[in-house]
C-alpha cells in the first residue's frame, strides 16, 4: 500500500528531537530518474524501538497518507525498513509545526488564522467525502509550508501531517493527555473512531489557532482533564461570537450534533465579513 524506500537511498541529517513515539531527523532521499540523480530534502520519522510492537499501526498511518492526495495533506514518500529501524519518509516542511510557530510569537492577523482554518476545513471535507478518519488533528500536526505575508497579499499554506499511532493502540493515560483534542466518546471506545471525532478535534484546533498556539488546558493533570469531560465543560469562548459558536458546535458532547464539513466551510466563509471589523477593532497593532 505504500512505497518501500531503500535504506541505502536515505541520508541522515541533523536530529530534530522526538515526536510522540518517534525520533525525528532531517534527511535526504536519492532517486535515479533516467540515469540522473535527484536528491530530495525529507523528514525522517523513525519509530522508537521501545514502541516497536506498534509498527503495524505506524505503517498504517503511512499507508493512509500514501493512498490519498490533497494539497493540504502532507506528502508521505514511503517507508523504509532496516533491521529494527522503521522509518516513515515524508516531505520536509519548512516552517515546522503550527503550534510552535504561533507560540514563537509571530504576530499574524485574524485573516491569516482564518485562512489556516479554511485550509484545514478543506482537507477535512476531502477526508469526509472519502469516509476517512484522521484521528489526530491538532495544531502540532499542522505543518506550515509557507508563512505568507498579508501585506504582500500572500496567504499561509498548511499541510496536515500523519495521525501517527492509532488511538486504539494508546494507553489510557496518553488518551487522557490528548484532552481537549480527543473527542470525549473516544475515551469510552478508542477503537471506534468516526468522522465526528475529527470534527471535535477540528474545533479544538481552531481554538488553538485563534489563541496563538497556546495549549488549551496546559498544566492540567490527567484527573483534571478527565473531570473536564465528565462535567461536560467547554474551552473559554472566543470574544468573536460567530467563531465561538462554530467551535462550540464542533465540540458538542453529542457527536450527532456536530456540523458537516460543508456547514463548517460555509460558516468559515461567512466570517470574512466580520473580519475587517475584528481586525481593526481589537488588533490594531498586528498589522
Ligand atoms: P504524533 O503522532 O503525536 O503527532 P509525531 O511522532 O508525529 O507525534 P510530532 O510531535 O507531531 O511527532 O512532531 C514533532 C515535531 O516535528 C513537530 O513539532 C514539528 O516541528 C516537526 N515536524 C513534524 N513533521 C514534520 C515535517 N514533515 N517537516 C518538518 N517538520 C516536521
Ligand atoms: Mg505528528
């Protein structure tokens, strides 16, 4: 289901630290086309050996990404296996994860954030049409391939990364830690992910984007997080009421009430009209 890449065709660059179950590196992939050598910059995700028993789930994530193609979906070139090493070879995305980018304090405008939310909604719509559940949507898994500059009229460009290990494989604590991105019903049945679960995560991700990458519920311990869901709480609402309304529709504890992607897109598009007002009324310094 995915392309196998010869280990010898990969060159390892600097270590970029760790992902949730992975060690990550910059790297290079060599291909020969018509006798000519091509070198591509890549992002290498090596499954941590302590999680080696989860390799199937790791490869499933790679396989999912290789089967579908959308401009806002990260390109996965394939996987490479070498001894105990299981490596996912991905497109290298210049500006890295969106949460970190926003946390670094880049001042971006409301239209910039709205653009990102629309791009995420468009890939979500694409997945919904294909009946594919992602399962791990969050700002950390949105990669920024173009910064954009609104004064020049260019938009940002994001790519949704792979979901990684399936929730069904995760321990209870890891799932609890994913509150508030993970849909509440997943805590009861982690092996029954639905399209509606992604809608919830979308809501939490939009919240993050509009809160400048601040981690929702940061510093809360697992018990507090569990109680947050048990008492049906919501994240602090945005002052922009139409946006707050969209987020709360997505983060509805009743999965059946969450909006369709069509409706999400329609609502996001209707936010444009309020944009000018918001931008100039509350954020005069960001432009
Ligand atoms: P999870 O499965 O929970 O998403 P992970 O193994 O994918 O975990 P992340 O924490 O999502 O790891 O990613 C680690 C970091 O690697 C991110 O913060 C991001 O900065 C960077 N990163 C991930 N993918 C890419 C990519 N394709 N190009 C450039 N940087 C990336
Ligand atoms: Mg990730």
